[in-house]
């Protein structure tokens, strides 16, 4: 008999972000596979999850979980209560938090452990708390799910986690949402950005040090400063705390244009990615690299690094660079000067992206849930 799964979606932020895309994609695929589901969520998400998984039991969590104290209270007391209420056989926590007294199997997704290897590139306010919570989850969860082999290996290295209790489940991509855009879609996004058909290099993500945005800016300047018609640089996504970004922007010559549109709606992303001359995501640390996969699914030529799991995602279908400004600039120049290579990369990226699906991810998750139930309480 299939286990009843309680998925705790209360940590999904209002702007959804990568965590929201993970939970949404996974939940829909689990539902389509016939999983016995209950979902705990914030009240604002009740309708959304009811539509994604109509047969699931949706349980409204607390009205507000913005403060750490309320979050801890929910995880340690509220969630175990809900688990008893719905008769859950296993609890899945898609972040690093875990109830100490769950009294049933727990599966925790650890998205990345870069804050252990490179704490200086993470928000110092959160680092201590997140590291402590991750250690606790790694020690107490019945099973751990990670989105890449690189993250699994790093988890074993830095936390001495038992590799026999770690399951790799690659993220998927919503191929309907992230698709090769029409000319109308790319034109609409270009006009909204104020570019009106001008070529641009696209970046999407938070402005955090590990995303390497300052070196992207400096590399783009190197590649473009002597060009008669240089592409713009569009830095889209949520804010961050990388103080070097403003310093790098201050060095941009007057003849070059940087656009900072902030958050872009999901419906704009195919036009944004697919309409770009190239998508540059030169991160120095990831757990998976979901924007790389999403850009590939939109048929964009992608430039990234060989750090961590990014080669697992991009394979030979993306261009690679070292993370320093000079290397990024040289790589961008090669892409700008070679339209045939950009087309080849775009086609290869799109083809490779089709091998990633939320269905395959959900199947790996189901296997982990079943293993957690089978080994509990021995683990």
C-alpha cells in the first residue's frame, strides 16, 4: 500500500522563486502519479495547491510564518500535529527544517551545502542558523533528498552524512511554462525592458556573492566596450546583499547599457531567456542550477561555469567559463562573434532539457518516501 505523504509547503515564499517552482512541479507530478497526498500550506496558497493536486488534502497552516519564532513553533509543534491529523505515513520537508519529535519517518530536501564550503558568499545573518538546521536535518531525517550528485558528494564530505541515506532526485522543468518563445513573446519582453529589439545578455537570479554578478558585469564590459553596437546587460530577479554589484556597475562606461527590471513574471521568462543573445549564469556555487535548465528549455544559448552540479545540468549543451571577469569577457566575446555556435548551443540545450522532467523527479521522490517508511525506525 502506498504511503500517505504530508508535504510541508509552508516555507514557499510569496514570490515563489526556485523553492516555489520545485514544490509546484513536484506536487503536480506526484498527484499525476497517483500519490496519496496531504499538503500543508500558507493560507494564501490554498487555492493554488488545490488546483495543482485536486485529490490532495489541503491543510491550511498558520496565517503568518514570517518570523523565526513562528516558523520554529510550526515546524516543531504544528506540523507533527497535522501529520497525526491526516494520518501521514511520512513527512516531506522541502527545506532544511525538521521537527525533532515527528514520531514518523521524515524526508528532507537539502538543496545545497555551499554555505559550509563558502560561508563568506552567503548572507551572514542567516548562515549560522541555516548551518545548524542543516546539520540537524542531516543527522535526524530518515532520508535526505538532494538535487544532484555533486550536492550529495559535498553533503557527505562536509557533514559526514551517510551516503546510504541520501537519494538524488534531479529537478525537472515545466516544459509548458518554459518553452521556445514566439516572436510576439520576445518582442513583448524586449519592449517592456525598453530595448525595442536591441540585443542583450540575460541574467536571472538574486544578487548574492555566489551568483558572481560583479564579475559578470566586468566581463560584459570587457567584451563590449570596443563594439560599435554592444548588447545591453539585463540583470533580472530579486534583490540581494552583494555590495560589489553597485561597485561594478559604477565602472560601466556611458556607452553601455544595463537594465535592472527586478522581478519578472513567470509568463515573461520564455521571451526573456529565448530572446537573449545569450543567457549568462556564471555562478560559483549551486545545489542544482534551475535557471540554467529553464533557460535551456527556452532554447537559449547558455554560458555558465563548471562549478558543482552545473555540468550535470548543462552537459555539452552549454558554453562554460571560469568565474573570473577576464574569462567571462572572453567567453561572451566568442558567443557574440559566432552566431552559428549560438544556434548550435540553443538547439542542443533545448534537446537536453527535454530529458529533465518533474515526473522523473517525482518517481525518485516516491522511491525515497517508500524507503523511509521501510527503514523507520531503524534509521
